[in-house]
């Protein structure tokens, strides 16, 4: 399997990171990618917010402002995207590796591509798996 990680550092710009997430989710639905393209956020400096319990609304009741409020982050926000295509989909894999960093929310931020032959691949794979 051809796995590649794309790491985008959005700094403290949470809004741009959410736009990028929305763009990736649209691609996943539109091109029926399923688990071939997965994304996770790595928020540095927000450990104190992870320890605080979140309020979960009671069943049947919805919070009107739940979707409007995005988690505020004081630290850096990194978006990790894992492309996981099978061996016979090398062309699709290559096209996505080239396309994603060239699109609007991604091209203005620092990007890193980690391929299986790179020294940091195992570390990046472990980091991606540890995120929720």
C-alpha cells in the first residue's frame, strides 16, 4: 500500500484549518474516497482544554450554538492528512499528493510531505495513530 502523510502547519489560524478540513471532507464525499484519505488535527498548547470535560447535551435537545463555536486554540494547529491508496491506484495517489498542497486553503501554509522511504515516516505514522 502506498501511504503518504501530508502535514500542514496553520499556526494559530484555526479558521483556515477548519476551511481546509471542510475542503477535504468535500473531496472525500465527492470522489467517494472513504478511508483512502483521513485527516486529523494536532493542536499544540491546548492540553489544558483537553483535560476539561465537555458538556454533552441531553438526548433530544440540541445546542443552537454548538456548530457555530469552534474550539479556540492558543497554540499551533497542524492538519495531518493520510493518503492510503492500494498499489494499483498509484496514479490517483500521485494526483492527490500533487493536488492537495496546490489548493487554496493549503497553499498559503507550510507543508511537509512524508513518504514511506523518509526517515520520519514511522514517527509520523505513530503520531497520526495517537491522535483522536
